[in-house]
C-alpha cells in the first residue's frame, strides 16, 4: 500500500500568501494560515513543507478573465522559481475566481473575517480544484 501524499497550496500575493493543506487520501483541503510577505516567507514555507511532510506544493496560477497571463502571473512565476529548492515537487493550478469564491464562502459563515482569512480560504479552493482533477 502506498503512502498518503501530502499537499501544501499557496495563494501567492504581494502582501500575503494564503496557505492550505490536504492529502490524497481524504481529499479535503483545509485553510491553514496566512504568511506575511516580509522577507522571511520562504523560510516559513520551507518549515511548513518539513512540518507537514509535504510531497507537492501547489501554487495558484493567476490569469485574467480571457485566460491570458497578467502582471500577477509574472510575479507568481518569479516567486515559484524561488521554491524549487524547497518543494519536493511544484505544480501550478489555475486560481481563477478563487478569492471571490473564498469571500462568498466566508460570508456564509456569518462571522467576521480578514483579508488573510480570504487568502487562506482561496488556497484551500486552489488545492480542492487540484485534488479533484487528479
């Protein structure tokens, strides 16, 4: 029997990075945290990869409504290049509308939430999409 594979999803922004975790056995993505972009974000991601025994890092890939790359796409690609020494395996997953959907989900809970909560929930949606396509 093969080992359960663990995944870490990142919703990369210029101020914050939403983080979610999940595995291929339960196939449920869970919002984990938000990492502030302050120069120590790569160290924090590396620590999560180790602590969560991550097999694959899934990075949300932004595009515009027409499916074309944007300035944010370039930012995310450049950031992802820095993860190649940290991530055992790195893949991109379309993140279209995940932030909008994340905020809609959080509103349904009827509790206060922050932009960081939206980012972590968006990372969970990115990972859910990835797991469902596997």
